[in-house]
C-alpha cells in the first residue's frame, strides 16, 4: 500500500488489509474465549462463554464467506480468440491440433499448438463424450492411470465443441493443493481465471450462474478430481446441483486418475445416469505409430533424445548406423525410452529421460507401504488412486494391471528382493499378463544377484554359483570413476538404456581382472552385437593392460537351456585382443540356465 501509486489499486489493497485485520482480531477473540472456557470451573459461566464462542464463530464464518465473495468478484480474467485455422483434426483424423493456451498457466505467454496423436482410445473417448454425455445426458466418469492422455483428449473435444455454434464448454481444473482453474470456451473465445481452492464452495456456484445461464447447451468438465479432497467435493456438488436445475441443456463429465470410484451407490448412479469409461496405458505400437507423423514428432523431438548421454556419457555412442533411416532412428529412441516410461505418454512426450527417471524414483521413495502396490493390482475393487508407478493395459478382450514400466519393475526388484518378485507373481492376473510376464525373469535375476547370489546350471549340468554383488545403476564412464574413488572390488553394472546393445548387465571384478557381459532373456534365440561390448570395455578403461578375462553369457530359463541358440553375430573379431577367436564368438559365448521359480 505504501509503495502503490495507483489510487484505485491502493484502495483495493487497503480494503484487503482491513479485512485481514478484522479476521485476525476475530480469530484472536475466538482463541481467547476457547482458553477461558477451558480454564473455567463455574458451570453457569462456562455455558455463557460457550454461547459467546458460538456467536463469535458465526461472525467469523460470515466474515470469511464475505471475503470469498469479494475475491470471486475481483477474479482476473484473460481472454483469447481461438483460431479455427490452427486447431482441429489433421492427417486424415490421425492428429489433432490443440491450442496450447488451454493448458498453459494464465501467466504464460507461450503461443502455438499441442499436437495430439489420435490413437484408438482417443477416438473412443470422443465417442463417449459425444454419444453418452452430450447426446444421452449421462453423467460421465473417465478413469485410468495417470499420464494416459485423459485430460488432453477431453480438452480437445471441449475445444472442438466450444467452437460450434450453440454450445458453451466450461472446465474446472483441480489440483491436489493450491488453486482451481476455470476455463470457458464459447463461440471460439477462450476465457480463463483462477481462484484459491478453499473458496471453491463460494465462487463456483456464482460463476456457473453468471457464465452458464439457462437456455444454451453447456458441457462442464471437472478435471483432476480426487476422492477425499474437500475442495474437489465442493466443486462436484456445485456442478451436480447446477445440472439438476436444467437437465435438458446441461452436461457434466469428471476426469480422474483413480482406478475406480470408491463407495458407489447403485441407486444414485441410476438416478444420475452414471456411465464410466476406462482409458488404458499406451503401448509400444501406439508410440511408434504416433512418431511416424512428422508434425507430431517435431512437436516432441526435444524430449525424445536420450538426455542421459549428454550428462553421463553413453556406452553406445554412434549407435545408429550411417544408413539408418529417420523412421529407424525414431523407433530406436522410442524403444529405449519405453523401457523407462512404459505406458505413460506424459513421461514419453513431456519429460526428458532423466526427468522421467527422477520422477519415477521419487514416486518409489514416496510409497509409504509397498504392500499397497499389490492392493492396487486387485482391479476395480481397489479404492486407492492409481499413482505414477502403475499402468493398466488392454490386450484383446483382457485387461491387465501392471507396474508402469520395466525400469520401475527392476528398481523395485533390486530394492525389495525375491520376495517382491514372488508377490508380483501371485497377483491374480500376473501369469496372463504378457507385459509383466516378460519382465519377471529379469526382475528375478537382479533380485538374486543383489541378494544371496545366483545358482545357475550349464548345458553339461554343472552347477555354477555366482557371488552376490551390488547393482549400480550408472553408465560405464561413471562406474570407472566410482571404482577409482571408492576402491569397489566387484559390481554389477546395470545400464539405464534398455537392451544396451545386447546386454542387460556387466559384472566387473577389478581385483580378479574379470568382466562378464550378461544378457537375460526368455527368448529361444538372440543376436550377438559385439561392438557394444567393445565400446563398454573401452569406457571402463579395460584393455590397456594384459590379463583381463572377458566373458559373454546368456542367462535363460532352465526349460530352454538346451534349445537356446545365438542367431546372428555382428562385428566378428572386435574382441580378439581379449582372447576371443574371430568367427567362433557364437560358440565361445556361454549359456546358463536359471530356475524361474521364486523361492519361499
């Protein structure tokens, strides 16, 4: 106030200060009365003070309500006319261009569009919103794991519908804490404002009365709803009441990252005409198809490069061959990143790899009880909100719950050991889940090497015991630095990049001058790409002195030990300096069988 030069703004700030001072005064008087009641021994006097406290609480509540009303009156709106030429479907309805301002904060000055790929789930969600919500008048619930595109798809539909004559669309974007954002698109004009979440009960009914009057078809979306959040409950209640007052023209859809709606009421669901739609996690095939379109790929290219290469040094620099096509390069990027982010398109297309890894590790650290990870695998009976560590996949007519990615599965297996792998196996649908089934054998390998060690069998039925060792999740260059600093004798290096040129682990023993490349696989055959092993040895600083022994080992389930074969060998002779015979690499590579059954 002291520094303000604008008289009108100075008056506004002065009024705000007076309201704050009054609230502070009333709060102090309330606390003083509470203290007197606590100390009072006279029943009559205690009753008088209690009545006085009740009146004081009513005055304080009324004052706060008036403050919320005034804040709603002073909401700052931004306005923008959406360009019909820049947004909408493209590429034979395979892409959708969404105005970026629907997502960016009010203070953002960033312009342009977000390019969306219209996978099958995108089109199913549009049909659900059009047929079941808008036309049939159902109360729509859109559920599913985080990062599957539920919000962007709903926003794209609302942008399209809001540019049609005769329709108005409104969206309340809810967050776990902080603010509620209000968006409206009416005849192609976007209006936005935001308000504190604790004011939602006061200002949302007012906004709906003023911004969505009777007589015009209106679709309201509540995005980010969370069961148990008081402010979110206020928003839902206010919107439902608004719908009831004009059922003919008013529609409501709720988008949430919950696996199911807790404590359903069949009677109320029938009265409200509730219908649900589940949005499933992305598949590798959908990512690959999306990135075939140049407009889409260019919009996400900055986050697709393997960002860890720049900071840590890659063990497979120059991985792409000179004659690699653009589509082959994109596919290689997606395949590597998919092992980290899995079915979360948010992590795939909105985060760099290092950012996604950090957020997923933060998610693992934040799990208060790892048993809850398994409770959430119980399908629609689970009441917990699905968090970032989970995915839900549809394979044909079957639906499978799983951990979101291979990276998350391996991190948890290394942290929690073989017991964790056994619990995953015991989930109701684990054995029928093709995604999870493919990870279990590798999870078991890393759980055992970090735990009690491994007991493997050769084709000659000789038992070979591998000693336990720490699993280090760093690139080769950093492992070499780590060994120099801490004098680590023996480690198991686990590259972050998936299928690091043909190996899943590198066991290095500096004291014994021994390196073992390990490929863990359940497939009947596998290629051998020797240049990646040679590059790793170079980065490790191995080869500058004599005496190092280098092994290449395939670890397979015992049942395919004798039928497994090495299919193709690339870069023959590149390991000759380590004692490997050119042309005999497929023979010299060893195959070991591991018991795929978890121990109790």
